[in-house]
C-alpha cells in the first residue's frame, strides 16, 4: 500500500476508458503517488489486461457500476458518444460526495448528457485537458502528456466551489495549467483551434487518397512539403472525432462557414492573379505564429 | 585555397538569392568542400553582408551578371516571380558549358520563363529540393536541410544527359535522394502535397485572426489542439508562396476544387448527424499516415 502523501487530493480514482488520455492520467497518478487506488473500467477485456500489464491500474473490471464504488473521483475518458450510457450504468454506484469529471473535447453536450442523471450529493465538474497525440489506446499514454498544457474546467450552474478547487488542484498535480471557462465559450474556441483543423486535415488527406493510384502514392512519397503534417492530425482516433463533430455541430459549422468563405476568396485571387491579396494574407498570418510562440504553445507533443 | 577534392562536381558555384534554401546549399557546400568557390548574389546588401559574416560565401555582389562569370553551376534560389528578370540579367555573363539550375517549387512556369533565354551551349536543369522550414533569410539555413529529402529534377526537352547526371550527383552530395520527373507531373503532385496544404493553412490562420479580438487571442492561447501546426506552415515566406500560387494556378485550382467538394460533403454529414460517413473517412485517413511513416517522410525538419 502506498504511503500517505500530502499531494493526494482524491484517495480513490476511477477511470472509465483507458485510451491515450485515461492511461496518461493513470501513469502520472501512479508515478507521482497522487492516489491510493486506481480503478479502471473499459469496454474490452483486452484494454483491461493491458492496463494491468502496464502496471498503472490497481483493480480493473468490465462492470462500470462496480468500478466507481467508493471512488472519490470518477473521470470518464471515453468518446463523448458513450457518456449517456456510462452515466446510466454508474449512477447508482457513486458514493455521496463523489466528484464526476471527464476529459471530453466538447462541453455543452457533455453537460447535456450527464447533468440530468447526477445523483443528489454527487458533483459534476466537466473538464477538458487540451493535450493529445495522434496515437490511441492504453499503450499510447505517457505521464508527461499534460505537462504545461491547459486543462479547461467548465463548471455547470450546480457545480460547487470546493469541487472546482479539488479538480483544479488535481490537474495542476498532473502538470496542467487550469483555466475556468463557460461551456459554450469553450466549445466555440475549440471549434476553431482544434475541431476545424482536424476536419480540414481529415478532408485533405481523404482528397489526396482519392486521387488516381499513381498520383496518390506520389503524394505520400513527396509528403514532406506540408501534407505530412496533415496526415499526423488525420491519424487521430476516428470514434473520438466522429463524436466531437456530432456533438459540437453548431460551432463547427459556424467556423467552417467562415473558413469556406475565406478560401473561396483566395481561390478567386489565384484565378485572377491577384498577387497583392495573397501576399497581404500570407504576411498577416506570420503574426499569428509569433503569438503562438509567445504563448509558449510551441512545445510539441511528439 | 581549398585542397583538391574528388567530391567536387562543380568548381565554381553561383547562388542567386541567399535565403533559407540558398544559404543551406552554401553551408553544406562549404562544410563538405564541395566546390572551390561560392559566389553569392542577392537583391539587398544586408543579405550579402550577412552571407559574408556567416562565412559561407567566397565572393558577394549585387551585380547578378558579374556573379555568374566563370561559374560552372548557377542556382537561382529566389522567389519564382523574379526568374524572368534574373535570366535577362545573367544570360550574357554565363560561360559556355555552364549549367543553370534552380530550386523553385513550380517547374512548368520556371521552364516557361527561363528556357527561351538560355544561351547556346548553356544547359538548363530545373530542380526542386522538397525541403524547407517556416523560417526564411540567410540566417535560417543549415547544412543538413536536404539530408534524406527528395530533390526532383525536371529536365526540359533540351537538357542533355550529362548535365542531368552532374546535377543529380551534386544534390546527392548534399544528402538528397534525387528523382527525375516530367515538369507537369511535378506541378500536379506538388499542388496536392505542398501548395494546397499551404493555402489551407494560410486560410485557416487568417480565418482565426479575423475573429473578434477576445476569441482570436484565445485561439492563439489554446492552439495546442491542432491549430498550432497550421500556424507553423502559415508562417512560411509570403513572397515565395505568392509566386507559387500565381505560377501553379491550374493545378492548385484543380486540387482546391476537389478539396472543396469533399469538405462540403463532410459539412453536410455533420449537419445531418451522419456519423458513419465521418467515421468511415476518419478511419481511412489513418492508412495514409502509415504510408507516410513507411515512406520515411516523417523525419521532421524542426
């Protein structure tokens, strides 16, 4: 049994889902002794076996309700589309005073799906660690994933201050910088910084692979010119991302519409040889890069 | 004076333009003793001064005609839009038997602009090293830039075999893997692998910075979710890229049209909640990533 640790905010933590994010949380908690017990639940026995082999789970079970018993903190780390089922499965197992949180990339939909089913005395604290790689599964995680990355907490109207503080401290202990944000604002910001870039990357990689075979093979071969970066983003987990787009529809469609208008304007500039229009935009976008570097968001995750 | 070197294919090399690519060539040639003399010409005295300070130029001059005198190999390393003026400036200075090459990202337009002005006895060997970073200027170069990267040579109907072989050997000595390709095919492949990705990256970074100020600032702050990668691409040299789009118009518009159709289809799938359509595409694009990794194009340049 681990020794008592002043860093321990939650004695027993349950992770539902043990992919890239879940297993990174587990590895960090284990490495730094941030809990006395980690219980893991997942949909497949394979994932559970792997969690045991990798040594970051104290107990594992396919039974979600069983997994949350006595947990002080439950973190849902599954694709967003599974949340409705999960909360139905676990609600009767949650102990009074437990905190339920998550790591989903969309927050309004998560609150919509979870909050009606939260039992009296249980606290919902939705969270989103803005971190990831293109890899998925229990083997893909690593304890440093959240280091110096933002974790955005989007409290509901019911969330109390104490729970927010505890979840904040927990994510800080994982290395994150915590921000508090309104759920709808979160979804709008993420639609632009994350969801639209992923949609575009998936699209262009799809467009390229639809080319006649010889050409498509050459696109892969000569991908160093820029395309390569898109293939990395477009290798992200399909189920997770399907659920993101289905659950942040309005914000994504809004940002996509703006993007489409802008690229149509550039298309016209290219067609009519309007070099100044192109040069003006290309100069302006350089500034954004400086902003990213100054905001210290340039520590790559791979 | 450098000692005789069996690796020397061209005794005297002239570089016209000394930005990222030109200065990377110069650094590599200097480091490995691949020529006896490097002459550098550029449009600004500042760049020339910097080339001298950085130690990779033997002689520098603002006079392009003067710079090519006695050169065995002249490489134009300027934005494509400047080629017409450059060839007019240097043609009378070229010695018989000299090879003139370049590093431009578009090849049909380069051949269109250069070949009518190539003097009798001078050999045009257009080339395109598929390598780069988002940085520009003489300080941005480094000798390993071309290591294990492709360099595509697109001979014209007039180019003789000996010249092709010499330029091939030269790029191999810089660390490149050389491919021979038809100019029009090169332009089509690059439209997809490089030009369209850059256009998209420039566009989305522009779209983001056009958002109301608070939101735009937050996009920068939380850029880790995917947007960050686009800002890197969109920080590339504006003049170089303006000239690429103006000079590879048809191929870029063709690929952009395909992309637009595909993203419109995804937009519709999101609007109508067609999760299967999304999931099918997102699974398929993962394969492309495996292709890139197998093609060993995943050695990042930064």
